[in-house]
C-alpha cells in the first residue's frame, strides 16, 4: 500500500513540476517552486496548487 501511495505522490509531483515549467511566472519563481516541490513533495505540491497556480 505504501508503494502505491508513493507512486501517486510521484505522479502528482511530476504534474505539478510540468505545470510550473509551462506557467507564465518568472524564471526565479519557477525555480523556487520546483525546489519546494522536490524538497517537500506533498506539502510543496499542495501549496503550489493552492497558492502558486493562482498567482501565475
């Protein structure tokens, strides 16, 4: 079960990173969001979809 949850988190993180790269933010903002998503996978992804996507 833990393996499936890890796979779901990985897929959602990849989707979040692709959204960041395709967004219209500045390069610095993109780098910061990607680092946040990579360092804190679950929290970073949730924060991006709640806060970052609205500001983009």
